[in-house]
C-alpha cells in the first residue's frame, strides 16, 4: 500500500511542479520543499514568492496539535483496547487514528510551519465536518490536495468539451480508480468497491445540483447536510472494505506496535 501510494504521489507531484515551474517566480529551495516536504498539490500557490500569507494564530497550532495527538491516541492506545474478537472494529479505530494523525494533524502542522515562513500552504483538510452539502464536502473541504490535482488535470481540460456534470463524474471515476489501486490491490480483494464508492459520490453531486435536487432542497439546510452525511458515511465500507482492513491495516498496526 505505502509503495503504491508513494509512487502515485511522487508521479503526480512531479507533474504539478512541471506545470507550475515556469508560471510563477520561485527559488530552487521552494521547489525542493514542494517536492519533498509538502503533501499538497497546489504548486503555483506554494511556489509563488510574491504571495503573502498571515502568520498562523496560536489556536490554529493548538487545533492541529490536538488532532495529531488524537490520531496517535486512537492508533496506539484506544485500538488495542478493542477486544480481539472485534477485528474490523479494531482496524477501523486504527484507520481513523492514522487519518487523524496524518491528514488532519501532521499535515496541518506542516501547513502552519510553511505559513509561518510566508509560504501559501493551505491545510489538506478544511474542517469537513462543517460541510453543508455534498458538493462543499468534496469540493472545498475534504483532501484539497487531490481536489486541486483533479481540477487541474481532469476537470479544467475537459469541462468545456464534455460539460460540467460529465467532467465532474470523470474526476470521481479517476479518484475511485486510484483508491482501488492503493486499497484493493494490496488487499488482493474488494476490486471495484472504492471505484463504486466514488461513482456514487459523483452521482450524488449531480443529483444535488439537478432541478430535482433543488426541489428536495439538497443544496441547503438540514436536508443538504443529511444527504451529504448519508452519501459519504453509509457506503464507507465500499471504500475501506473489510479485506483492506484485515489484510493491510491490521498488519500495519502490528508493524508499528499499535497492537
């Protein structure tokens, strides 16, 4: 899993840097930092030496540190307290711990570090719990690194030819295929489930933006939030399916002495 994820990350990272390197003024040091010490994919923002960003406030550091510690506690303390007979539950606690430790916590701390140095590095996760709609969840709050990458490489070149709806579905399809590669291939099972999950998300976004979705008020209020929550959470077992949890996550947890 880690080998595949790292290989895909490095390849896509290089593509974004190549596209941005001649568009904005930057130093070689920023290029090296972007390629080796930042998980985001907005190369132009990170590299552009003309941009100015405010210095992070103390409460932002405290929030990022709290999420990092929560992830560590879930992974190394709470997961081992789940009875061994609840195998999937153990794996899911560890998985959530890993996500909080990296995506919500450590990557946020890294973003604040770069911002302190005057570099425009937005956090990968932007408080997804505050999302009011499915479109907001995927477009503005969850994994903004991949969102930026998908926008630049897939949506931007295609939306004028195929239309916004079709281009958006292709973005979700690409995300599903990448997740299948990183999740199902190492698990040697569950093929197609992550792709199905993301296709469902794309269809959900299309429904939300349709006339029928507007009639159901899926773009606002309680209905919009409930629709977002159900569509993202209910089929989560398609994304992180049991073979992945038992054959990849649990062995990883043993390897890092979380169990």
